[in-house]
């Protein structure tokens, strides 16, 4: 079919890449950048040509019994559509879709679109370098997937009674394409033919052997293993062995550990620390046998000493006699409490005596108060009670409001 003169005037130096007859003398001409729809002279219309640029963001089709429409969406610039006979719809869609994919940069300038399939909401475009897959109401938009033949490692089919799945494995990951079972073989053969032409393989078996050999000879895995082995050998701790102490203990000539000030334990430091107050006195008394002996003996009135273990002491040592009789007070020595009967207990301060006077301050602790400090507990409890009562009032008010709304809704207001 020759190119009408009116169409030639619209080419602007471009070459016609494809043309599709639309019935009678009408035709569709596709250039690298535009689709030209030619309408011949008729009884109701004059000869005309309309141009549709390929820089569309979306392609949709609407099929009818006699006529179908191809719609190009240009985003903010609006939409444009042209009609073709339904019997020529996919024949016309193929070159238009190829031009749009090329204008969008999906395919390269030297890349050829070999076949286009449209199964319900699935569109497959097979080119000389890849498979483009789009799922959705539109034939194509920016939400598409592509599988480049350079990354394909395996091609297979999972057959089913109604639908089957074509498996395209890329970089070891399978990608599944669901197609009608009666057309799965054709689609698989189209993809296989384009794949073998891209790799220059005479058959699929030769292609599979080539990919398997390339996978075995891949140096990336070996280099990764070598790098890991080198790192393990270079790092002495990689095997999980704990490092040796950087500061080993010092040994004497006989091999025993020499203790230093830094290795002194906390208990040893506590024992070696100086003691003050009653604790020091008690400690000194407990360690000195002489002091223990002096504690057990008390002076008598003649300047001598009487052993308390004899069970009696001089009356003058404990106080004046009453009724001419010598008042004796027995001293019971308790090794745990050392409580002396007849004498006031000096372990707790007398009334009016401070903790410092009793020696309690020397212990490093402060005496506990006998009365609980006032921390405004009553005021806080009153405030919490008031808040709870106010919250209950708000809840009751909300309950009344909800009941009113429910009543009005039941009455249809």
C-alpha cells in the first residue's frame, strides 16, 4: 500500500516503520515518534489525517462488537483516542505500543518488538532483548515489570488444565507469568526464540549448558570464600577463643603468685582499714588478751582487784550500803550482749542525750526518726478524691447524651 500524499506531507522527514490497513482505503501509519491515522475521502467525510504522539503515559483500549478504540493518556495535557475495526484492534495496537515503549525509554532505539499478547488484564510484549509484563486495566503504564534476556538463566512451563505458568528465572529467582493453557506453548516458543537469538545459541539445551558452565566458573563466589578464609586466618579471635589476659600475675621464684596492693580484695581492705569509735575499742578489746583480763577484774576498796567470776564485788564499788548491810549486785557477763544488771543500759541515749553523746554518730549512720514525717498525704488523697468525683460526673453526663442521641435516632430524626 502506497503512502497517500496527505500523509507524506505530515511525515516531516520521518520514515514509516509500520502500516496497518483499517478497511477500504483507511490506514494507520506508525513512525518512530507518532501514529498517523488516515481517513480516505468518502460520502460523509473528506480525506484527512490525524497525528497521535507516542509520548503517552498510559495506553487503554475499549473493545466493541464492530468498533474498538485506542486511548492515549498524556497526563496533564489530556487524552486522545482513535477508533479502528475490532477485527484489526491488536494488529493496530502492536506498532502503537512499540512506539510508546520506545518513546518512554523502556526499549532501546535498535530494539525490535516481535510480539504482543493481551490476556484479559495481562499484557506481554516480547522484544529482541526482553519481556515486558504489565498487569492492570490499562494495556501499559509506568507500573510494569521487565525481564532482560541477559539475566535469564532458565525458561520452563508449569502446565495446568485451564491456565499454565511460564517460568522465567532471572539471577536464580523464578518469575511466573500466568497464561491460558491453549496459548502457553506459543508464548513460550516466542520467548525461547527471542532468548536464543539474543544469546546466539542454536538450541535451548546449548543455552542451558552455557549458563551452567558460566555459573560454575563464576569467580565471585570463589573470591568471596577466599576473602572469608583470609579474614578468619588473619583474625586469631575468629574461632571464638577468648584472648589471653594482657596483664598476667607476677610469680615469685617458687612459681607462686605475688600479691600486690592492686589485687587486694575488698574484704582485706576492710580488715586493714583503720577503725574509729566504739568499733575500734570493741575490736581492740576482742583482740587483746590483757584487755580481756582487765575487763574481767574490778578494783576493790583496798586497791586490789576482784575477779567478777567469783560472783561478788565490793559494796563500795556499786554504791552505798542500806540498813548496815552490804548491798551486793551480781554482775552477769553475757558474751553476746554483755548486759550488766543493776546498771542502766548505756547502749541507748538517756532522755535529753543526743545521738552524738551516745556514740551513735561515730558509727556512720543517722538515727531513724520515731515519728513519720508529714508528706501532705491527706491533701493528696483529698485532691484525688475530688478528681474521681468530677470524672464520674462527666461520665454520667456523657451517658445521658448518648441515651438522648440513641432515642432520637430510633425516632428517625
